[in-house]
């Protein structure tokens, strides 16, 4: 596989995972979540966007690397965990 095609596939994986990540907007916590008594070690709300963005980017890169491989069972597992 050429390098250009390989990097194009990485872009496809990043786009696919981004679409799945955006579906999380449908499941935002309700107002009751803000009123919970949370432990002191609960991270601040502003930290969730960069952390989850990094996690989803790593999921996309892992999928790209798995699909460059010929292991069918790994591909099936990656697709299952995405959905």
C-alpha cells in the first residue's frame, strides 16, 4: 500500500471515529448531574473535551493500524468496540 493511500485511510478512520464521537451529543447528562455531590477528585468539566478528543484520536489511529494488518478477528473487535 502506498504512503499516500495509507494516510488517506488514516483520514477516513479519523473521520469515522469523529462521527461516532459526535453521536455522544445525543446522550448529554441532564441537569440532575450538575447537582450531584461529587468527590473532590472529580475532574473539572473543561478537561473532558481535550481528554476525550485525545482518546478518540488514539482509537482512530489504532483502527488504522489494525486495518493495515491482515488479522480479521482484530478488525471485527475494533468495529464492535466502535459501535
